[in-house]
C-alpha cells in the first residue's frame, strides 16, 4: 500500500512539474503577447470571457491566468469589471485539461506522445536561439503525459470488496457528495492546481476507485480550491487586486453551490450529451463534459450581472478612502510569488505600476513648486508657506530615493530569472526611467529650496519676470503630463512629434529667459535676485530634459 501511494504521489508530482514547466515555457515564449491580449481584448464582457478562455487554454492553468489578472488589476491596466469576464473565461479554459486527459490519456499509448515531446523539447531548449522557451513548453507537455501514465499504471486493480465499499459510501446520498466536494477542495488547496487534482480524480474514476457521482463532486471541490492562488496573489496588493481575488472566490464558490443544488439533473444532462456509459470506460469523457457544462452554465448565469457582481465586491471590500497620490513616510514594495505558475514577467509588470506612481510623485512635486511660484507675490505668509513646501518636498524626495533603490534592486533581481529577450529590454528601459524620475524629484526639491532662499533673502521676482516665467512653467507641466499619461506605452509618431515640439519650445523659452535675466543685470537691478532667477530657469529646464529622455526611452 505504501508503494502504491508513493508511486501515485510520484506520478502526480511529475504531472504538476510538467504543468509548471509547460506554463512557464508558454509564458516565456509569448508572455508579452498574452499580457497584451489580457490588456486590450477586454472591451466588453463577452470578449473578456473569450480572452480568459484563450489565454488559459494556451497556458493550461487558470491559476496562472488569475495571478496574471490580479497583477494587471493591481497595476491599473484592467478594471474590476473587465477582470470578472476574464475570470469566467479562465474557468471555461481550464476544462481543456480534462478533455486532453479523457480523450488522449486513456485511449492511446501515452509513452508514444510523452517521450518524443521530451526529446524534442530538450533539443529545442538546448539550442541557443530565440525560440528556446518553446522547448521548455514541449518538455512540460511530455512530463504531463508521462506523469499521467505513471498515475494510471500505479493504481492497482480494484477488488470486489473495494467496489462494495465504494458502493456503501455512494449510497450515503448527499453526505457522500458533500464529503467528496470537501476532499476535492482540500486536495486542490494543497497542490495549488485544479488541473492536477481533476486529472487525479478522472484517473481514479477510470480505474473505478471512486464512482461517477463522487468524482463529479470532487471536480466541484477542485473548482473551489483553485481560488487559493488568487487569494495569495492579492496579499499585500492594492484594494482593486483584493477585489479581483474576491470575485474569483465568490464566482467559483457560488457556482459550485448552485450546481450542487442541481447536481443530479445536471449529471443526467451530461449523460445525454456524452456517448458511452458513465459507469465504464466512458467515465473520463463524462467527467470532462461535466466540468465543461458546469463552468459554461455558471458563466451564462452570472454574465448578465457583471456590474452588479462588481458592486457587491466593492461593497464587501471598500475602495481606498485615502487620495491616490498620498504617500507614507517610507516606501514599501510588496510583491509575493503566489503560485507555481508565476513568472518574473509579472514582477516587471508590477514594477511598472510603481514607476507610474513615482512619475505621479514627481509631477505632484512640480505642481506644488509651480503653484507656489505663481502665487508667491500675493502670499502674505510667504516664509511659512515656503517652509511647509520644502518640508513636504523633502519628504517626497526621500520617498522617491527609497523607490529608486528598491525598484532598481527588484528589477535587477528579475533579470537573474529567466526573462525573455523582450522583457530584458523592457527592464533596461525601466531602469533608465527610474533614474530620470528620481533625478526629477531632486530638481523639484532644489526648486523648492531656491524659493525658500528667495523669500528669506527677500529676493522676490517682479511682476514682469513672473509674466515671462508662467508660460515656461506651463510648458514643463504639459510635458510632465504627457510623460505620465503614456508611461509604459510605446509612443505614436504624433506623440513623438509633440514631445519633440515641447522640448524645442522649452529650450527656446529658457534662452529667452536667460537673456532677460542678463539684460536686467546689465541694467543695474539686483544681481543676486537675477542670478537666482537664472538658476531657477536652469533647474526647470532640466526637468524638460528628463521628460524628453523618458519619452525617447519610451520610443525605443
């Protein structure tokens, strides 16, 4: 008995390892394209369902899709409403594993599929070329079927006494169904893969270790247990990501409970659709059909109520009351690898969201300095105002320093993983953008210090100087808004031309303002005030340079 358990465990572990290797390989080879599909193919709920189905079918893991989805919502690339449709589609997509197992796993010589796949995968993975990742996907495919073969061969023939025991349990009615549902849930929670647990269930049913009804109930339980990955992915994440994880939990649990109330009628419907007897060798196909009908049925029930579902989730987990741009005293970056299928590309995506937040900090610092500069002459409490400004900007500048240090270390750590070439180039661009953004916060803080010095030394700029400076300030503000809006995207030719035009306008304005300052010095006005004015112009112009550098990086 111990040897049987060890062999079954080994087969299941090999199957799990194959799932991980294949999922990682597919995401390595096409990860960016899969991410773009999730990002852009969610314009309505029906397309979102289709997207979730296609992506999950490709990576053969609803957990991988869900973790990716939680990361996208956390990064602000998808809304909660869009995510709900993708989750529904992912649940349908994960049924393809059961169909592969039922149609191929027990009707063919699996070794004839697994060993060639392992051989081809090893050769492709060994060669130094751009399609190495597909070799890993082939390796995983081979390990999946080899693990399935070990599972099938490791289970002993069922004795008449064992069949009688199974019959006694199945005659317990609702108790047997609930017990089976609980077992399916616990097993999936432990192994973090509904595909693996459902494969195990189908194998046990095919070998007549459990009967049809018990196996179907275990599949319902696996559907509940698979939500653990979404929960883990949302730990330490933003509210929207937690809401997405709750959607997955509520949808799977509610769907399983609804089907549980219609359990036997649904099994009868499946028997009508599926040829063969569910009590013989046809049980694998019947279970695969049950899995598909169950998930499609739940999707059809809930898809008209996507907005109401989103409202319920937002009611349970309240949206953040704090302003989006509010920062704490110290920066904390939390990213946990939440599942066996997680890949470093998701870490890069998560870092991109933090970099957009960093751009928001730089933009807010400049907006504060610009507003103070424009209203400084009319402010009766100048010294108090600039003291409060520099204190706030110092806090934000220190926060940005921590962001640069943490995010740079994190992205360098990502490069030590197996990133695809596109993601490696993406990381290089992000590192340059982080450095530019942190330098921008330094210069914004320097502008604040210049304002503080001008007030304390009573060197306030005159009305004519301010009239000339305001359009200059607005140009840099427009450039910052452009960069922040399109950060993380590739700029279009029109946007590139706009960025170049803003840079040229800023340079022309800088030269004009410098000439104005020099002329005033020659005219005999206060030299120190005019030098302060010229220094301020220079600092602000550097912000425009950083904006153009970031825009150029986004073009590359």
